[in-house]
C-alpha cells in the first residue's frame, strides 16, 4: 500500500468509523456507492467531537510515499475532507500554529500509556516472560536502549541508572520480611516473592492496581483558556519517568523477544500472502459480496487496493488464519464453509 498512502493503524481506525463500518450512508438508498459511483458511506456517522477524540496525530498521510520513506501516522488522504471538517467543527478558532489534539484524545492517550506500562507488564508475568528478579538481572544493553527511548519521549536526559532505580523502587518490598536475615535467606525470600508475584493472580492484580493508582495520582491538567477543548493532561516528571521506563522495558524485553518475533513474522507472511492473492488477476472474486461490489464500483487501482486493505484490516486473527488456510489448503476441511 506504500505507493498509495500506505497503511497505518490510527488512520485505519478513523477510516473505519467514518467510512467502512456498515451503519449509515449519505442517501436514502442503502448502497456503499451512489448512482454516479461515488463513495456513499458514512461509517458509524459519529458526532464530530467523538471523532476528534481519536485524532492523535494532526497530519494527512501523503498519498504517495517513496519506498525508503518511514512510517507516517495520521489520517489517510481519502478521509482528508471529514478530517478537516471535524477540526473546524470542534475548534472553530483553531490555528495552524496549534497542534490539534482534544482533551478527550489526550486522556485516551495517557490512559493507553498507563495501561501499556502496567497491564502489559502484568501479562508478561502471567505468560512467564519475566519476573522481578529476571528484570533486575537483565543485560545492560536492554537498560541502555530503554534509557535512550525514555530520554527521547521525555525530551530529557535519562541514563541507565535512572531506569534501574525505577525497577529497584518498584520491587524494593520483595525482601521486606528478611531484612535482618542472612544474605542466603534474603536471596531465597526474594526469589520466592519474585516467583509469587509472577505466578499468583491475586498478588499480580494488587501489584498492578497499586501502580495504576500511583500513576493516576500523578496526572495533571494543563488548561487552554482560549481553546478549552484543546486542553491536555500530563504526568508529573517522576511519574512520567516510571511510566515510560516500564512501557519501553516491556517492549524491549517482551515485544522484541524471539517468541513474539516468530508470531509477528508469521502474521506478516499471512497478511502479505492474502493481499497478493486478492490483488492478483480475478483475486477480487474471493472477496465477500459487499467488498466485491465496492471493488467493482471503483475505477482507480488505488481505490481497489484500499478495498482489499479494508477487508484484511477488518479480520480477527483467527479469521485471517482460517481464510489463509482455505485459500492455501492448510486447512482444507473448511473449504466449503460459508463466509
């Protein structure tokens, strides 16, 4: 898709809400295309303020990007008109010098960071990827990479000692009942407490709940008196450091781990194979009837490819694997199953 705007998750979410979800159209006739073959879809037809709440990136993704161009986050050019209408409607006195991001979007964005830094860490414990002692004994290279990412996200110099201190403070209570014991007993108690935090659901849940409460207590609101809808929420510096350190460590130690890289590569191969098959000669005949109607109604290659991308993007993981198997005979017993 790169030559026609690419694919990006935030842009696809906006496109789903404003176009591809099948709730409303701009005419009395319930068809995705009007009599002149123009896109007639309104998606879920949300209010502009609701749509503004998901506009995390205030930019239009270029319709054409060079092969070596990096990922651009924003809104596809196909939704440029509704994107501009939303901004004008929600903030009539908006100026180009100001970054468009509503208070609702700011809250959502911050909530996402807090969830990523707490519940994803809890999930890594539950799945057996990590436990407190394995985190504290991680290779120095991980802490160095995390420190670089935290420095960039906070726009402030953060070193490995700062990152390690976050985790030391996080797990400092592991040996609280063994402070007067011998080093061997303390080590054994730490190992036991570390294992329990990773394996006991009740302990994990309390650990996460306490973290969430602490992080929420660090939230501050910056009011924009001239444009209240563009006010923002922020974390105080100490809390921000903890959230960013946890978030980036989870990414480096878990998301980038070989176990998940294998799954991601498999997913990449499945999606690429599906797209190439559907985009081949007569491949669109494999599309469900509603997507086939859209594909046939559009004239440009870009619009046709975007229909295929919409279809694949709407798949669940299990449906994508099943659809792939039905086409490439990995699961032939489902070949006659209805769509």
